[in-house]
């Protein structure tokens, strides 16, 4: 497993797991084996490299772990030696100056052919962030090349707009890194910060990277003419960040990359003038503008660009917030296609922008051997999108998407929770897929939304028995799942999923789910049969739960990080400065004690 979610399609599935099955993953024979100690919380998914020769000449299976203290570790994946085989601390600029860590928040990516692991580490210098790209040798953790400070700019309407994190414009490099043919893909989101994507040439990392910006049109030609960088009056904007709950971009067979983007926002402080606008999300309709006055909800007002899609006069640069975007690294990250849900800018409870129900809370998945992408975000709506190349040449503009203009399918995973919790229906980290031929039972997709059960769906190049709904649904639930768990998660972040199986063998197929029992609280790992039992054809049966035995409990979870299942073991990232490892046990001890009383739903 050299990349986040197992492969470039982000299926979240290891279909070569021969040790674990639905019989031996049980309370009697499966549990926590050991853990690896590290120097900070782990937000990155642990990666696996099999049969690798280290500098000592010994061939091993390795697990590689990155921490928010800017460390990267290599451990023996079998646990025969639980001390680090190597440890690299990434806290130094190319000049040699050592700076405080701002964290490795994304999952690195490994190039087996080059025997390198690529990592982005954040540093703080004079209150500002700097992000360094490192290429480390898998053999010993040393720098294969000089670290690179990430810089870049895009052109917009004749202007150059630079990638410039500051003390108030906070960039976050959370989405996993990816390799698209000979390009290394690095994406950013953040607070009061645009979405950015960089493509580095793996054959010449020191060369300036190609860059793409999701909402730099707003920086350049905002319809309101308000300066987004004026900190005296602007609280938030332009946004459109890429974080996807840490999920990496999809990379298709041609090397194109796909992301979901977040909401744009435009929030003006009390006492400042709100320019006039007529869109559905504006707080000002007067022709002369309106003074932003403190309300009982907050001391800010929604600005006129919240639900505007700004573009340059030549239509070549435009905002792609709340969107799926398709970029071509071979053409300098050219935007070659995009899709935006029809309800992105509407008023009311289902408007994506006005309610912070951004699509970018999750990431897409590409169904293998198709052009179809599936995924959804904070609204709890799943989409099927067709990413096939258009029949005629197409340069995307706000009027031409170069992707099927409507979703092939869209549906609510389940009805929204009752008031006052109707907002809490988010899909975080995205769906996972057990891909198998039709004559062997067909494929299954799985998703676990906040305030819901684990659900499974029959899927081919679309969700079966599901009607098309376009524009995107707001309250309907027109594609019910074929099975669901009895287990219900009423809190953030729902279930973060992975699948393991030995190819198409249903007796080995397991859906793994990690969650936290409260925000920043104890973690939890669960295992479910991927197919229902004959006696309960609509139930996904839980076969194991880390909360049952005291010996298996997770002190602290790590939001959004899926478990890594490989070679008979399950590696779980935690915020307790460790990676816990679960597997098969001969003489398992199990102390059963009631858990502390729940604090109730912890919603975010």
C-alpha cells in the first residue's frame, strides 16, 4: 500500500488479504497485538512497503508513519522489532535554519521504482507557514534531494496571484499526496485561503511546479469589488479549499486528477459596508450597500460573493468552489473538466454555500474500468459523475463544464436527522468499493455518514436500482441501500472505512470502520461482514469491536484516517502518539468492563 486508500482510484480496498476472514476476526481470536511509539499525533494513513531491502541488507516488510511533529518513521511491519528502523525529523529549511513544526497532516506517497517516499512538512517562521517537499530514501530516511520550499503563482486576467500563506490566511496541506504518471500532486485548503494544487516533475523536483488555484478569480475580479485580503473588514474568503478529510485525489489511467472543492464564503465584519448584491445568499439588497450590524447569531454578515461565481473578462479563469474538478498534469494542471451541483448557491437549508455543506468534506472514488466517479460531501448526497472525454473539443468556462452537465445519479444517503440536528449528515473521507465481477456476485459500495448506519449498495458503473435525480436532491431519498448495520453513529466523523478481502471470496470480505466516541476522544475500530448473512439479508453483521475488551480499546482516535489492512494486520493511527496494530491471537485475554457513560452526541 504505497498511497492513501490503497490505490489511485481511492477504492479503499485491499483485495489481496489472505490471512483475515469473517471467521477468525472474532472476539476470541482477534485483538490488539502491539503498538509503535512515535513523537506526535498521526493524521496520515500508515503506508506499507513489502519485501524491501534496507541499508543493513535485510529484506523486510515496512510500515511508514508520519506525525504532526514533522517526523517520518519506518518500522518492521510484522512487529518483530518495534523500535524504529529509521526516524527522520523534517524541521530544517534548505538554508539550514531549524524552525518549529507545523505538522505533516497529509498521507505521503511512495514511489517504489525510485525507492522514495514524498512528504510535505509544515514549518512556522515569524508567524507564517512554510511548506517543504521532501523526497526521502525508503532505505534509511535520508534526503534523496534537497528539500523544496513550495512556491508558485497563477495568472488571472493579466495579473499574477501568488501562493502566500500568512499569519491570518492559513493554508492547510491535508489531502494526501499522489503520483500521476511522472508528476507529484500536492493540494492545499485552509482558512481565508484559496484551494491550490501543485504538480512537481518527478524527474526534476527542483523545477518550478505547475499550479492551479480554485478561486483566484475572486482574488482578482470579485464581483463585489471588495478586497478579499483586507483584514479590517473581511473575516473569511475566498475559500474553495481542497482537504477531502485527508483523502487523496483520484488519478485515472490517463494521468488526470480529480478533486472535490470546498465552499467559498465571503464574510464581512460588523461595522463594515456590505456591497449590494441580488444573489440568494447576500445579506444586502440595497442599491447603496448595507452596514453590517451585529446580530444575535454573530458579528459578521454574508458578503455579496458568497453565492457568486466570479470569472475574468475572457472567461478563462473562474471560481470552481463547491465542485468536482478535473486537472491534467501533463498540460500544466490545465482545468479540463468540472461539475458543480445545481443547489450550490440556493437559499434555504439545502444551499451548499450558505450552510457550509461543502462538497469538499470528502473525496471522489473512480469505479475501476469505467469513467464513473462516485462520492459526496457534507450534504450527505452521493453523486455519480461521468468523467469521459467530451465528444468535441472543449475548453471549460462557467458555461461549459466539459463533464456531463448533470449528475448521472444523485441521492440522499438517508433522510436528514430531525431538527435541530438536520445539518449533521456529513460524508467524511468518502465511500469505499469492493470491486468484483458480475458473475461472482458484483461490486458493492459502502458509506457511513454522520448520524446514520453503515450502508451498502450494489454498483456497476452506477448505483443499481437508483433513479437519476437532476438537479441534485434536497430532501429525497430515492436510492435506498440494500443492507445496513444495526450500529448507528450519532456523532462526528461517522465511520471512516476500508475493505479487505481475498479477491471475490465473500468469506474473507470485511468492512472496517474507525471512528471516535467523541470529538478528540477515544477511538474505536469495528469489523463487519461485507455481505449480509442469509438469515438477515438486509443487515451488515458486526463481527468485532475494539470497545468490548479493555485490552483492545483505543485511548485516542484520529479523525478521518482509515485503518490500513495488510498481511493479516490492521494498523490504526491515533492521536496518542502511537500506531496500534491488531491481528490474530492464539490465547487472547479479554477483560470486559462497562464503558463510561456517554456524553451524548458530539456533533461538529
